[in-house]
């Protein structure tokens, strides 16, 4: 028991000092002292969870129906381009019914060639040996392309990783904020943004797919039919809520003339009337195409379509050759700005729905920290007082251990960049209460051994040895439940589990090893004859 | 200075004398708790049933009826409104709208815009929405976590002690969890993710107590091989009683403070653990220990399995 070599004492002291040192940046964060902390010292500190720092937690899920539709549309464009290439294959309208693509080959001798070219378009998937589309022929002249399940999964996965990058660019165009954007479970994206002032703007930015398309207006469509939602072959009816002509619908040619994929930049600006608009710049290919299309269609209206809604359909007054254009519509400065950010960050490959939101304002977070810190302090003092009146000198040791434990928990959390949440504060307080359990076990055992008539040194030694078994087993049960919590829990609950886990481990060090050293040093120094415990 | 001794030296309470009554009572209470929980149902928060909650702070005091009328007129469902400490801060909960998964979130957006319009100077401090799909996942994950934690701990006890102790631990846990659920069904306090965390903590804590007692029982079984099981359990319980009382009190002090003055968001968590500590302390004495008697733990059975390899003189084993 007394055998506590000097080097061990130094190691224990070193650990304790390191704990205090590492926890300082977290303790002074947000106070004026933080700016006076020398820059050459450690700066890693505990992250505050969104419930304490304020901020938005959003869980986004890919809209499966939209994903399928988008994929069919993209495939349709691809097919149509392929069939137009030499040798051209004449086909009827491409149908997208029932989640499949099909078309009638007009010349029966070309069916095989069409199937062959469709097969070439489909991609083999890694590992599985399947292809992403099945190509078959029905009624001897109709070619059908069916998406395979594996292909759909792969497409979704690809779309999600693009979507993740797009979301990040939209929320944080400058790339400087500490935001979290990660994909989860194949079709979800978790977004955590600390310190959001307007969560609605955040959601608007993410919620917009921002698929920008320019299509020609179908001037031959019968207005009566358009209102009924019917369009001539090769055209489609789209909503046009701000149509100055009055009808909330408009027929446009299906063919995409130019798309937002070919933009290099988008900025909020003003049109010649001073109304908010968006200035866009095309890349070289886009500029060339935009120039050609506008050249060929001077005098005709050109529909600007965002996410399948027509924003406006201005007349092409003259060819636009410089690759710069302006999107007009009924915008406010804010909505024009949001759309510009969305366009500049690229379109989302799939529509994202917000399926979970948790937003806390910074004020409420501060209030929580304040209350939590006060409760922690008072709770700690209550426990300390109780320890002192119950165990006297040994209560002092337990108290020192408790305080050191508090520092060590903070230090370990800071070291690993762990996140402190509101339930985490509760975990901290609970750990304060539960950490002394080890000392209670030891001290009660020492009392017991003294009652049994053991000599002081013997009693202390037996106390520490016999109590350790129970301390170990009891802490393992804590570790099991906290690990399961950390594994299954989300956000704040995980924060609680992390504090419990760290607290259990550090408390074994402080309550068993550290106090034993204090006791050993005291006995060695004073050689007490009896123990007041 | 005279030190505080809550449990006097040489305390000798005949705990096991009331074990039959205690176990019958506990069983009845457990069954009643579960039955009541099923009958009345838990007041599940939006984490588990989906829906929306916003917390708003108003510039001027607002009558709850006035607030309710304004929200009713928005056509977002029947609001349940709770004042948080004063008449300027309210928590408004709305049922999950039917429709697509995004519908829940759109309600939050609507309130966030509408409240400051209707009540100038009002501020929406927190907004949460959970869709149906997410809430189902959270509920099933929460349930899984509790069951895995209980099984995991029981298996650990089985490995470290004996199978009887593992069964005892499992029954103790089942008792504690059922009683906690019963409490939440009775008080209709809201059950959210934090309460699941609390139940998991209780599972860990209650076993902490049980393990300490089991450890002493094992020690005494080895020490007093001739002692009958009931006196031995009594002895072990009395020997660990002081520790049980002191530890439970420290935890209760810490949590009591948290409950009284801590942030209201974690009140459910604090009260659940507080209660769980009380129940856990009781059950570690009156469930964990008596179960061992019924499962036939005797000094014999323990030694035979545990110390088979230690036998140096097999004939010297007590019969």
C-alpha cells in the first residue's frame, strides 16, 4: 500500500496537470479570457452541440419518385440523341409510362439495330454483372427500356454524393463555415449548421432543385387544350404562375435547348426596369449553343424553366452571343439571391425533402448552458459537502478526486473534439454523483475492515483491494449501457452517452488510483495510529 | 469532528424476512405498471410519433386562449400549448399532418413565419419537426437499444458470476424499466429521446447496485461455506447497506439539483433517472437477492462451478 514509488507519483501528477491544462481552452471559451490565452498553448476545445450553440439540424431524404422521374427524363434525352445520330433510326414518340421508356421503331428492319444501340447505352454495374437498364422488344417493333433495381440503387447513390456536395456549396458558398453535411443510409443527407439565424432561408436553399432549362414556347398549341393540360406531340404543358398573359399554364417544346448545367456563374442583379433578376454566365459550350438557338429563333418567346415551372418567357429580341444572359421573373432581392446561389452551386440531382428538423436559437442555447452550468456547480457542491461530513479526511480525498475527474472529462472531450450537448451536461452531473460511488465503496470497506479489528494499514489496503472488484464490474455495466446508447442514439443522446463513457473511465483512475496515492502519501508522511473514517 | 454515519455500525436488518411479501408486491406492481402503460398509453413526444414543436417567446404577455385561437385559425391541427415558466414563453405542439413526409416540416415553416406576423416582436426560439418515417425509426431504435442493453448486461453478469445471477439481473432490470414506464404512463410526462437515454442509464445504474451486492454475496458464499443462504443474503445486504445508502444519496443530490434548477428540456431525463435510482436501490435488495434463493443458489452450487480448478483436496469440500 505504501509502496508508491516517486515516478508513479510524478506520472499521476502529470496526468492531472495535463487534464487541467487541456480543459482550460474549453472552460474559458466565450469569456474575455479566451483572447488572452497565449496562442502557442493548446487550443483544442469541446464542441458545443446544436442544442447549446444554437443552430439547425436537418435530415434530408431523396424524393424517390422525383429521382425515378429525373432518371427517366435524362435517359429519354440520351436515347433521343443516340437515335438521331447517323445512321438515324426513325421512331415514334418516346413514352415514359409505368416507369419505363419505350418507343416504336418505324422501320421493322431497324429494330435489331435500335436494340443494339440501346444496349450500348446501358452501363454494366460493378461487381454484380447486371446492367443498369434492361432492353427488350415487345410486339416485334416496340423497344422497351426498364430500369433494373441495382441500376436504380447505384444511380441514387451517385446522385446522393453529388447532392451532398451541392448542398454544402449552397449553404456555405465560401467554404469557411463549420458545417456538417454527410450522407446517411443510402438516400439521406444530414446537415448540421451551427448558429443559423433564419432556418427557413436555409431550407429554401436546400429545397430548391434548381434545374434550369431553356425551352422554346410552342406557339401552335391551342390555348383551350393547354388549359386542359393537353399539349401537341413533342410539347408539354408547364405551370406558369406569373404569366402576364393571364393563363397560369403554357405549352413548351419538350426539347431542352440549353440547360443550367452549362452555367459557370450566377449572380443577383437587376433588369433594365430595376427589378431583381439573375445574371448568368454560360461556359463555352453553353454560350455557343445559347448563341445558336437565339440566332435561329429571333422574335420568338423563349421559356425560362426552373424545376418544371416557367419563370418567364421573354421574346428573343436579338441573338445573344456573349454567353451572358439574364433570368427575369417576379423575384424579390432575397429570392433572386437565393436562386443565384442555387444555380451557381449546380442543380441537385434529386429533390431533397426535409424529414426531420431541430432548430435551436443561439439565445435558447446560451440559456441552457447557463442553467446547466449552475446546476452542475450546485450539484457538485452538494455532493462534496455530503462526502466531507460522511468521510472526513477521506471525504477530502474523494472531493479532490471528483474535481480532478471533472477536469479529466473536459480534457478527454477536448482532446477528441467531442461534442457537448444538453443531455451531455446531465451526463456530467450524473457522473459527478456516480463517480464518488467508487470512493464510497472503498471507504465503507475500510470502515468495515476497521470494525473487524484490522490494523489501520491493513484495513486501508484490504479496503482498496476488495472494493476494486465490485467497482470494476459495476463500471462495466455502465460501459455496456452507455456504449449501446452511443451506438443507437442520435445527436444529443449520443452526447450524453459519450460523457458517461468518458466519465466512467476517468473516474476509475481518479477515484481508485489517484485517491490511493493521496492516502498512501498521507500515511507515509504522518504514520497515523488511528483512522477517523 | 463527528462523522455522519447514516447507517450505524453493526446494523442487522432481517431483509429476507419480508422477501415473499416484497416479491409478491413487486410482481403485482410490475404487472400493474405494464398493464397500465398499455391501457393508458405513454405520452409520446414528437420523437416517437412525429409532429412539430415550436417554442416561441413573445414581446408581451400572451393569453394561452388567445394563442390557441390564432393557431387554430392557421388550420394546422389542434395545438397543445404549454407555458414555460411565464406567460411570455410557450411551447406549441401540433399533431403530425397526414400527407407526404415533408408535410411535418412545412408546418414548422408556416408557424415560424406566422407567429411573428400575428404577434409583433415574437421570436421563434426553437422549432422541431419529425416525419412519420423518422419517428418510427427512432422508436424502434430506442426499443432495440433498451432490450440490447438489458440482455448485454445480463450476459455480462452471467459470465462474471453464475447463470442464476444473470437471471436475477435481467429480472431486476425488467422490474425497473417497467416501473419507470408505469410512472411515465401515470404522470403522462412526455416520453422523448432523452427519456430513452434515461432508461438506459437506469439500466446501467440499477445494475451498479446489484453488482455490488452480488459481489458481496459471492465473497461471503466463499467465506462462510456452511452458512444457510438466507442469513448469508441478509449479511451481505447489511454489509453493503451503508454504501447503498450513501451512493444513492449522492446521485439523488446531484440529480435533484438538476431537476430543480436545470434546463427544462432535460427535466424528463433528470426525473426518470432520479426515480430509477430509487427503484433500482429497492430492487437490488428485494429482487436481485431473493431471486437467487429461488434459483437455488447455495454455497455448494457456487463452489462446484466456480472453483472446480481450485480444488486441492476434493474430499474436504463441504457436503
